[in-house]
């Protein structure tokens, strides 16, 4: 192994280290995006549940009104 081989090896190792560091940064960014999307998803599920409950209540009230009207 001559000096140029060592230089080439050193360059490849440096490039590999840079790539690994960049991948770590990207991984953290993706983890943060995932957490944000999971929080958004949880909020949307809460909203869906709230609206379903409202729908149920409205349906019951309309049923009661129809029943009252049918007694007239």
C-alpha cells in the first residue's frame, strides 16, 4: 500500500463519515416530522370523536322532536 492508497482511503472514510452524519440529521428531521404528524392525527381523531358525539346527540334530539310532532 503506497501513500496514494492511504490518501484515497482517507478520502473515502471522510466521505463515509459525512454521509453518516447527514443521514443522522435526516433521521432526526424525519422523526420530528413523524411526531408532528402523529400529534396532528391525534387532534383529528379527537375532532372526529367530538363530532360523532355531537351527531349522536343531534340525532336523538331530532328523533324526540319527530316523536313529539307525531303526537299532534
